[in-house]
């Protein structure tokens, strides 16, 4: 997950930094550091990404058009 994807994902679900931090079980400073592009432990990025996925976000890999996010259709299962 890239910093810009984190910011886009938060906006998509209507969360502020505090809401994401709470959902992921990390500090507000940790989320802020990620969104500034600072390096975090991979497992920390994973728990933040998982919290956003649980909220309904799908992460789109860079496939020539740039990395992005989208909201999962209602009723669709999250990938494992």
C-alpha cells in the first residue's frame, strides 16, 4: 500500500486519521507517518491495509494506470 492509496482509501470510507488508527489498532502518529511516505514495518502497513479492506476498500495495483483504490460492491466478499 502506497501513502497516496492510504489517503484515498480513508477518503473513500469517510474516515479521518483517528478513525483509521483506532480500526487498525495503531497510533495516530503511525498513520500520519505512513501517509507522509515514511517507512514502517511491513506488518504495520498490513494491519492498516486490512482495516481499510474490512471497511470495504479494494486496493488496485499499478497496472500502467497508477495504483489506486475503489470501494467493494455491497455484498461482495473481501479477498483472503
